[in-house]
C-alpha cells in the first residue's frame, strides 16, 4: 500500500480545497491519504475531530498511530524521512509551504512517484471545496453547536457574510443595496470584523451573531491572528457559521473574492448536500 500525507493550509475553505485536490490524486494513483492538520500554523487540531470523511482513500484513524506505522517506508521528498511526526509546515509568502530547511512540500501532483509515502502541503487558492464536500459529514461536537444556534434563529431568516479584514468589503455600498431586505427580515450575521458586527447590530437590532470575533488591525486575516480565542471554540465557530449561512432562506455576502463566502453559497445552493453534511439524511 502507498500513502499520501497531506498538510492542508490556508483558511478553512483553502484547507478543504487542498484535501479535495489531493483526494483526486490519491484515487488516480491508488494511495491512502493521511490528512494531518495538527502541524500547520493556525488549525493545530486534528480535523477528524470535526469532520468524518466518508471515502475509502481517506484514512480516518489516529494520525500519530499511522505516522508510526509508516515511519520506515521511503518518503518523498527524501529529506523528510523519519520527520513526519515532528514536521511543522509554514508559509513563505510567494513561495510554498516548507518544512525544516526550506524543503518544498508543494509537490508536483502532475506525475506519479515511486516512493511509498508522498508528502504534500500547500494552500488552496480560495475558490471552492466542491470536490470534497460530498464525502464530508460533520461530527457531533459540530452538530450540537449548530443545532443549538439554529434553534435560536427564526424558521426563515436572511444570512449575511461580511468579510472585511484581509479581503475588504465596501460595507456602505452593500448596506445601501440590501437595506430593504435587512430591515424586513430576521438576520444572522457572520463576519471576521468586530467593528462591522457592531455596526450591523446598531442598524439592525434583530441581528444575531454567535462567534467570538476579536478586534484586530485592518488587513489582518483572522484565521492566523486569533490568539486571544480558545482554539476549539474558534474552529467550531468557523465551521458552524458556514452551516448557518447555508441554512438560511436568503443568503447574501459582500466580498466576491472570499472563498469562505463561496463555500457557504455552494452549500446554500445544494440543500440536499447540506443535509448530508448535517447527517439529516
């Protein structure tokens, strides 16, 4: 058996996009994919605690256990031989994710490799996560938070995503364009920008938000800059906000470049897939 160890990075949508791309490769070349999200710079938790991946090419067991089991197999890149359990993936802007002495792990996936274990780490480009979504089922810890928050919302509500930190939105124009809807409907707001949340709650008192969003400097993304937040809470907020955005009767968003917004839109448009992810079918 051959393996592919994947270190998915970037924002949450980026991570899932990397996993989807690597799954296509693993199926093509008959490799078992090991997803290791514990050794990247923001997530730092085992993604399997939040998501069950329902695909025969994806390993769903304990990451440390499988790292030990494959420790004597030949690895590509060869410099990572014996280092997979202690590797820390990081990003050099404009280059790639690297490990140790600037060893590139954004491996070329256009070809096959003879080695037993192939290592890949990179960031998605912010498009969508449609490849992996049919194989995702969220775990009870996610579903419990989702169900609790969904019960606090109206049966029919408008969901709004405002991304306004690393990707900047023209909030004034967005408000002007959507003012009649926002005034007339119960609103669920997800945003990475604390000041925008405060503005929405002032303008639309019926607005509900749930995530703990710290105040931060303009232009600074939240997924790499939330040290004041509990990490488990932050991850749950990140995932559940997407599910609540997708569960609305109407969904609008302010930043056309946001992969997070597009992820929610994909699930919003495919309610059957959303129900599968939520284990409602």
